[in-house]
C-alpha cells in the first residue's frame, strides 16, 4: 500500500526538521514557518502528529522536541517495524544521535512477553556528553 502524499504543512514541517542541526520544539518550528503562513501552534501540532504516525520524525520526550528520523531511506522505526528507537543526547551541544540495537530490542521483547505486557511504544534516551564535548 502506498502512503498518501504529505500535505503542504506536513512537508514544510518535515523540511524544517530535516534541515535542522538539532531537535526543535513545536514553537521553534512555528517561528521558522511564520513566513509560510503558519499562525497557530495547532497547525504545527497537526503536522507533527501525522509525521509521527508515519514514522518520519521522532519526539524526544525528555526535551519535548522533535527530530527527523535518521533512517528515512530504510523504512524506519516503530511505525515501520524497525523496533526500539534509541537516542544519545548531548547535554552540552544538543547533538542527537539516533540508533538501534537488536540485542536491547530482544531483551525488552523477552521482558514484555514474560510479563504479558503489550508495549505500544518504546523510546530510549541516553543523556550525557558526546565525544567532542567530553574531550
């Protein structure tokens, strides 16, 4: 099944996130898109919700911010069966690295099965200092 095309607003929001050097809040996205007719946070949140559903972006819970999926070319993450999404977030420079580890995935799956728990979403965020900032 082919996914429907993105709306204009979804495309604009995705482009802002794709070209960003780091995670962005919904209000920062709104500020960047005011010249494109965005006037209210609801416009941004609607686009973000659809992009999240499609697995094209991720929400960093601890930062209340969003990033474009680093695995667009591979049919990414949770919504596409990629598994657990993990992020390393530098608390100094704000750099975010998205990664996936099959061993962690299997451990979490085993844990959930043993407890008959049905996870809807799993996101791991590791906060600390990146190699550059810790040097």
